[in-house]
C-alpha cells in the first residue's frame, strides 16, 4: 500500500484520533508523541483533509475574503454606514 492509498483508506475516526493526538501531544493511551510521530500525523491529517474536507474546514485555512477587524457579514454594513 502506498502513502496515498493509506490516506484514502483512513476513516473519519482515524483522522479525528490523529488530529487529537497532534493537538494534545499524546496518543489515546497517554504515551507522548515523539517529534517524528507528530510530523507524520500532521502530514496525514493535512493530506486526508485535502481529499475529504471543504476548503474552509481544512487545516491551515485562512479566509482571505474578510478584512481583519470586520465583524459583520455584509461589508456595506460598516460602522460608518450604520443608521
């Protein structure tokens, strides 16, 4: 099995377990991830996300459509335009 086949065969549960392990820095049994395990798990969750998640749900997504500090959904409703 090659790398892409392994990623494609991952279930959402495996993805969530890997994501949680990276977030917490430890496996579900409490054993700490070493740096190589963390790197491999991170690469796997990024690769799986590219195939299975929408762009905005992927790891590292940055919404470039909104300016920093915007708090409303309609850009025409800025504080200067409020009534």
